[in-house]
């Protein structure tokens, strides 16, 4: 057991699944589901391994760090992998009901491919590998967005593709500069050899900008709402929940390990942009008339929270941001799925006409509501724990202005969530008629939302996992 | 051996009996006040009086402590309250008979319930041995009596009831304050203890004035007598009969029991009260002549009598020794006042019913009141105009202002416009470039500085 | 196995689980739902009984689960929580019976009762919370569970009320959160303890502690409906009558007031708070609220609205009692927590009966209703007199201790506030009673439903009668052992340094 | 200044040029070309920086990186072109609309 390279399997299994789905399109759906279960098992195995034995490092092909490709799993990557597994399983179950046969043939291979890229990204230990996985991820994601067809989706996908390529290229240029300066790509080695020079600064600028563009930090969020809102529901879910988080993960890794320059000013800048994103995203979400657009702008706002950790920089703040990332992944996936159910049932997602539909889909609405609780950061939910940690970090560091942003963001979130929830309560009497939405789709959304809520009650475990391998440096917890 | 065993046993039985008896005096009428419990009984009002009659027949001083009731209260009967109880029983029995007799039909539920509740209050107040109990029972008596005045009546009794109710609330407030002051001074709220303790407290004046004002309102002592003529004019015979024996008597009793007269020397206040009493008597005589309405005669007689009482009380305050010597006469006075007013009221009603004397009512036929009965209305109107009306109006105008502000949609346009601007490709990518440069600059600056 | 550690959690779960199951019951399963509801309520009451017994016998009931590193989810039964938990679970049973009768035949009952149970679970959690973060958790849960109940009817007015409720309570929750985090940052602990835990921080953090106090109280004041955060409460009266009962007596408003109790006594400690100089402003706000609420109530024609403004005023009695520094006033405030609940729930039940049976919603339609519905109006009368503070009803006991406490604390002005409020209470309750009992009934009622020989359904009639009798008993038997008054007394001895 | 540095500078210049074109041009084909130019610029920089010291054998790692990058770029371009064709088929123009989809 202990010797099995669970991490490598977590990458290879979905890749194999993608092949299988592609080769046997008639059985794509069950094959995909089986693969999803397998990946969850891999993630669990890796989790057990990491928890028991500490951070894991795999040398692929036995070459070792400077030349070969290394995979590295510490608490941070493990958590990302696990949340991907949980959300991925949910999305797989949901998708098995969502797509008709024709679309499913295209969806499953792409989705498995994307999952593989994601897992590889979270396990990559060198910055060029990160580039490759980032590109793979981007291409798969763009193709998935385009799956919906129609002018909106295609334009959104095109825009997304261009942005994604631009961001990746900027990142790659940074990689080139770093390699030139230090002659290595491995993150751990880079961290050892790092010393400030103009080339490093340029690299940092390029890489950060590229990743920020891909993470859609305000004001670079322009591509996100159209792409996320026009994609099919499960794709929106995985884009908002997982794909944007991947580039944030890289930024976090670089920031924590590779660039340990105490760039206080830059941290404040990112924090400011994050704050602007929180407020702007919240306001725009409130202004939307379509449900999926609302959720997409909510993602913009929630991504802003993640950047509030940068100016704080303490262990607690990183924990908070990461916890927000986890709970947002779950909650946002649930939200998009619920929106997908509503869209599927009613044929539209105009918020003002939701009442009739919302009445008939109590489970989806419950999922939306529970996910909303986490998005708002109300207890008991993962969002609350995250917000609490961020607030605590802000209070401890004396930077009380971030407290105001956190609170205002929560209020805005409450406003836009309840704008939707309110429609569930109308005088219309519930009628029993055949549902167009399969039960799996409703339950997938509800279960993910419940997990997001549950994250608020089991916080000590994920927080303990985060500490494995000390991704946030040696600072003591708490 | 037998006596040794027997003696405490008898005492225990006695104790149990006295508890049951004393509790049933207010308890039985309270139970009967529920319409469902008396629906099968004939003469429920009379039955309700039975425990009191039995208690009167017990020839000894009985008292019990009920620590679990309210804030820990007690009930008991002594020589003075025995007289009062006797008076009450007689009056209540008469009133109960009147309530049924004239038309031969039983009174309606609402009226009977009010009657019984008032009965509970008045008997309980007489038996109460501490201030809280007295206060509770007298309040019940007051509200019950309000019901008696108003029930089944037309506009005139309603008006009397309204005025009485207002008086009652004010009186209860004043008495509540007095009670608080007393409780602040001493833990044990028995009458004697409070009188004693308050007299020795640093500020007995506030307590005294609260008590006097409170009970003067309840008993209709001039100049706080507004409700008395109204009540006498409009009350039905049974209720008019009770007016002297219930609200007035209990009010005066309260004054005697609560006020630390005889313990305290207050010549100034005493003099003032004496003066007021004298003025009351004068007023009663004048007004009685002025408003030669036969029906109102008992009202002015009551004012006259309470004026006399006030003079006595004032004397007691000025000269404690005199009160200690003659103070017991107060109970006798109250009892005779109750009987006298009841007799007077009944006699006049009887006369009226017998002879119909419209001429005697002529001078006040228009129903207008002398000035001293008009000022409360004026105060209410004035207050309404000053404050209560303007508040909602202010709020309305403020809401209108907020509503107007909400109409401004400029900020919404601003939000939409800037988002569209942010979403333009060229602009967005330029921002991206800018961000890259700014990041480089920041990192450079901080690494060179740091 | 030692159950002492799980009992508080079981109390919360007894209604939480019922709520969750009910959500998934089909609409038609009336009998199952009713059984579940009543079983949950009775079970909870039994568990509370066990806890009362245990607390009296010095058992220590505490459930402690890790929530965050260094912060636990603590449910603990101490003297205060027993007071509140008894109130809410007792009244919940009554309210459940009432709600079953009230909602008979109306749509969305599974949803309603589901949230209803959640709401009570949250309230019990608030009551049993052993530290500020647990309190906060259940406090926010309460907000979320109540919203669906307020908008249950789905009318525009209901939606508007729901929006107002959310706006106020979520903003209030945010303030509370900020205060809590800040306090945690300074003190490093949030555990409630008798006489508070912040006193040793006084040096150097004085200003911060005052600011935190203001934040916490402002957050709680929203639910306790203190002026100027009160305006959601009168709007929320559009909700069905059981919900109003829940809002005004059992759960929401009480949670706010109870939170203030916790902050003043168990976070700051009353003596330390008085030393900081924060209690006098709180008392002032409470006094203003008392008078303002009563004045507004005076001008409402809508019966439930009048009652709602009355709640605004009455709940501030609790706050006033807390803010007046002195053991006697504390007794008054704590005992009013229970008494107000019992009295106000009676009034709302009666108002609901009038609306359900006769279609009466306005005071001006109540002429002569006492003849048509004598039991209901008798209960209403007792409740109203209790509110006015007439002896020997429950309200008298509260007012008595408040007044005495004010004198004891040397705050004579409070007496005038109490007097003025009593006057105003009488001013808005007595006309109702007068009209109901003594005016002639109209020929037809706005929307009459017939219930045969009874004046209304038994499930609607029994609850107000029971709570009215309770109002009477709480006053008459105030000095009996185990009465709320005695509990309040024993709490007070714990909160003041010997 | 070595010729290596010159190559690197040219690479950076290409990158910038591509970025400029990406911003300025509206036609999607031109944008895709611009991305490709940018990519070439980056690859040029990589290859140039592979020459560590004069005369010594060049570092193989950047070459491997460039090859990988080219593979990625080719597939990305293919996807982009396919998308462009679909966009043109759906909207009639091979451009990104600046208006928000409503």
C-alpha cells in the first residue's frame, strides 16, 4: 500500500479514462463515472500516504530533480487534489444526467483530460511542468466551453482561449528568465538559489501578470463572466470551481516558495485589487438579470477574497485563503449545477421569472441556498471558517481595512444570494408533475453544497492537512 | 400523654383549616369568575360570599403566611378588618341581589365575571396583611370595577369608565413607585413594618406623597375626584350601591394602612392636607348645591366625607400622638361611610324609580361640565397636537426623501458603463500590460529598498 | 458511557433532526409530520427536564467539539442557558401545537415545519452556546432558518418583510462577527464565564474593549430590536401567527436579548462593564426604545403591528435590567426574558385566532369580539394586563424587580421610564380590551369560519389558554422554588462578586 | 554585448510586437497570428538563453522546453483556428464582439 505511487496514478487514471471514453463513445458515461471513482480513490490513497508519511516526492523515470520531471505532494497540493476529486466526482455524476448522447461523446474525454491536467498541475514540482499542465488545462477548458455551441459560447470560448494563451506565454517568458538566472526549474531548488536581480523581477512581473490574467483578478476579469455563463452547466461548475483555482495555485506556490522577496508593496497592490474585485464583483452580481451571470460575477468577487491574503502574509491568512478556495470550489460547483437544473427545467435563467421554476425544484434551490450560505460566509460553512481566519489575520496584523472589505463582500453576497432565494417563496401551490430534471442532477448539487457546509464543522482536519510539508513556511499554526 | 399528643395536632388542624378558609375567601369567587365553572350554579354571586361569611363567624384572629404566592404574601383577619369584611359582605350580598332582582333575569356573563373579580379584589384587599398583596388585590378590584361600570352600558357609563380607568392607571403607577420605595427601605412588606421603617428612612416625604396621591385618586378625594360624580350618575343601582363600600373604602383603607401616620411628624404636609380636606368639604357643599342633581348627591356626600377624612389624616400627620390615640376610629369611619353611601345611593335610586323627578335634573341637562372636569381632555388634545401627531408626519416626510433618493439611477448607469468599459478587449489587455509593469516596478522598488 | 457530555448536543439535535426529516416528507403525510413534530418537542422538553435536574444537582453538562485550532464548539448548560432553553423549548411545544392547528390545510407545510424545527434548534443552540463563536454560529443559523418562515406566505408584503429582516440581521451578524474576531485577537479566548473574562485585559485595551462592546451590542441589538435597529420587527408581522410567536417570544428577539445578557455578564462581567462606562449608554438606548416602541404602538390599528411595537418596547426591559448595574435589576431583566416570552406569545396566539377564525386583523374590527370568542379574549386580557404590569401577573414581577433594581443602582430616572411605559402600555392595550368586551359586536365578522360548538379549533385555543394560565402562575407563584424568579436570583448570585 | 543577448532581445521584441498586434487587430486570424508571433518570441529567448558560456555545448533543457512549447502552440493554434471557423459560422464575422452577451 505504502509504496503505490497514488499521485502518479491520479494523473494517469483520468488520462486512461479519457482514452477509453474517446475510443468507446457509446459507453463514455459509465466509463467516465468509473474513472471518477478511481480518481477519488487515488486522491484518498495519496491523502492517507501524505498524512502518514509526510510530503511525497516522485521522480518520474528515475531522473531526479535538475534534469528529470519530479512530482511533489505536500499538504497544499494534496488538498487541491482532494477538492478536485470531490468536485470532479460530483460533476461526473451530474454530467451523466446532463448531456445527451451526442454531447456526451465530446464531453467525457475532454473532461477526463482536464482532470488529468489538473491533477498533474497540482502535483508538478517544477515551473515548466506547471506551464505545460496549465496549457493543457486551458485548451481542454476552452474546448469544453465551446461545447455548448451558439454564438455566445463560441465567442466566450474564443476570448477565453486568447486570454489563456496570452497568460501562458507571459508565464513561459518568465520561466525562461528564471531558468537563465538559476539554471534550474525545480521549485525547491529555485527557492534555494533565489536571489534578487533585474531578470528575476522581470520574471516575477511577467509570471504574476500572466497568472493574474488567468485567475481573472479584477480588472482582468473581463473574459470570465461570458465564458463561465455561456458554458454548459457542469462545465461552468468545473471552470469556476477548479480551473481558475489552478492558476491561483501556481501563483501561490511561486509566491510562497520561489519569490520570497518581501514585496510588501506588491502584496498591498494585490490586496487592493482583490478588494476591488470583491466589491465590484458583488455589485455586478447584484445587477445581473440572469442567474448564471450572477453566479459568474460572484466568482469574480470570491476570487478577490483569495488575494486578500497577500498583504496579510501570515500563516493564518494563507490558511484562510486556501480554506476559502476549498469551500468556494464546492459551493460554486453546487451553485452552477443548481442553476443548470433550473435552466434545464424552465428553459431560461432570468432571475425575475424564476418563481414558477424554483417552486418545482426544491432540492436544487436548497442546494443553491446552502451553497449561498457558504458563499456569504455565514456559519456553519466552510466560507465562514475561511472568513473567520482571514478576519483574524487582518485583526492580528492591525490592517483593519481588510476587515471592512470582508464584511462588505459578505453583505453583497447575501444580497445577491437572497435575491434568488426569495423566489422560492411564492404563493404558487406546488404541483406534482413529471420532472425534466433527473434526480442525480439535483442530488449531485445538493451533496456538494452539503459538503461545503460540512467543511465548516470539520475545519481542524483540513487545516491540519494543510500544514503537512509546511507549504506556508515554518511559522507556527494559530 | 393524650394532651401532649393532642395539643399540636389540634393546632395543625387549625392551621390547615385557616389556610383553606382564608384562601377560599378570594379563591372561590375567583374560580366562579370563570363562566364555565358557574354555569350550573344558581346565585353564584351569593355562593361566592360564603367563605367570607364563615370567616366572619370564626371568632379569633387568624392569619397565614403564603411565601410562595407572588413575592411572598400573607392573608389575615384582625378586629379592624373584621368590621370591614362584615360591611363588605353585607354590601356585596345586597348588590348581588340587586344585580339579579329588578328584572328577575340573571345578569349577563361579562357583568357577573366583572362582579366576581371585583369581589375577589375587595375582599382580598381587606384580608391582605402586606403591601404587595394589598396592591395586587386593589388593582384587581379597580379593573374589575371598571368592568362593572362599563358592562352593558351606553355612552355615559363608558365615559365614566374611561375616566375611572385613567385615574386607576395613574393611581397604580404612583402606588407602584411607593411600593418600590418601601421595598428599597425594608425587606418585609407587612403594613406595620413598612410604616415603621419608612418613617425612619431618610426621605419619607416621597413615599408619603405617592401613597396619598395614589389612594386619593382611587378613593376620589377632592381635587382628584373627577370620576366620582360620573360614576354615580351613570352606574346601575347595584354598582352605585357598591361605590362607597368598594373603591372609596378600599382607597381610604389603603391610605390608613400604607401611610406612616402616627409614626411621623409632618406638620407642613399635615396642614396642607387639612386645608385640602376643608376645601373639599366646601366644594362638595357648593357643587352639591350648584348641580342639584339628585343622583349626584351621594357623590358629593362622598367628597364631603373624604374631605373630613383628609382633615383627620392631616391632623394625624401633624400630631402623631393624636392619631395613635384615635386612629382606630378610621376603620369605623370607613365602615360607616360604606354603609352610608350605599344607603344613600339606594335610597335615591329608589326615590327616582318611584317618583321620576325630571325637574331636579333640569339644570345640568346639557351635560356640560364645570371647568375642573374639562382640563384633562384639553391636556390630551394639546399633547396630541404637540408631539404624537408630528412624529408619524416627520417619518412620512423622511421616507419620502429616502424614496426620492432611491429613484436616482445614476450610480446604476455608472456601474453598467464601467463594466462594459472593462470588458473591451483592447482596454483589458492594456490593463494587463500595465499590471505587469507595475508588478515589476513594485518588486524592483521593494527589493532595492529592502 | 457518560451522557453528560452529549446531552446539550442531543437537545440541539432533537429538533434539528426532526426538521431535516420533515423537509423530505411529502406534503400529504400530515399524521407523520404531526407525530414527528410533537415527538421532537416533547423529547426536547424531557431532555431539558433532565438538564434542569442535573444542573440543580451540580452536574456539569458540556459538549466540546473542535471547530478551529484553538476554538471549540461548546454547548454547555449553565444557569443562564437553562433559563433560556427551558423557555424556548417549553414555548416551542405550545407553538408547535398551535402551528399544527393554524396551518391546517395550507400549502408548503413540510417546508414550514422543517424550517420551524431548524429555527428552534438554532435557538436552543444560542441558549446553550458556551462561547462567543458557538453563539455566533447558532445566531446566524437562526437568521437563516427564520427567513423562510417570514416569507412563507410569498406575498409581496412578505417578501418585503423578509428583505428588511435580512438586511438588518445580516448586517447585525456582520457587526457581531467583527466584534467577535477582534475580541478573539485581543483576548485569545471566547469562553463564557461567570463575571466575564476580559477584565484582566483592561490595561492598554480600554478603547478597543469599548469599541468591541459597541460592535457586539449593535450586532445583537438588531435581533433584540433596539431603536434604531427595530424596524424589521413590525414589518415581519406579515408572517403567519406561529412565526410571529416564534419571532417575538421564543426565538429571534429573545436570542438578541439573551446575547446581550451573555456579552454583558459572561464576556465583560457586569462590574467591569460598568467600570468601562458602557452600561449607562446601553441603559439609555433601552429606555429610549421602551418609550419609543410604546408610543408607536399607540398609533397602530393593525393588531399584530401594535403587538410588534409592544415587543420592541418590552424586550428593552430585559436590556434595561441588564444595563442597570445591580443584582436586583439583573433579576428583573432575566426574569423578564421568560415573562415577556410567555405573555407575548399569548397575545400573538390570540391575534392569530382572531385572524383565523373571524378574519379580524385590525383593532378597529375587534368590537364585541369578547362575546364571540370569550376564551381567546380572556387569554388576551390576561396577557395584556401582564404586559401593563398589573399584579399579580408575570409582568408585575419583572417591573417590580426592575424598579427596585433601578432604585438600588441609584438610577432613579428609570422609575419614570417604567411609569411612562406602563402608562403607554395601558394606553394601547386597554382600548382593545374595552372594545372587545364592552362594545357591541357587529352583525358580521370580516371572514368567519365555523368550528361547531367551540369558538375555534382546539389546537388554536389550547395554546393561548395554557400560556395565559402560565402568565398567571408565573406571577402568583413567583416565589415558589424553580420559578424563573428563583433561577434569576441564583444566576445573580453567580454574576456578582461575593 | 553578446549575440546571445541580441537573440534574446529580438525574442522580447517579437513578444512585444505580438502583444501589440493582439491588442490592436480585431480580426481573429490576426489575433491568432499575433499569439503565434509572441510564442515564437518566447521560444527565441529560450533558445538564446540556452547558450550558457561561449564555446561550451548549449544547455539541452531549454531546447526540450522549446520543443514541448511548439507542440503546445501547434495544438493551441489548431484549436483556435477551429473555433474561429465556428465563430464565423455562427456570427458571420470572425471578430470578438465588444458588447456583453445579454
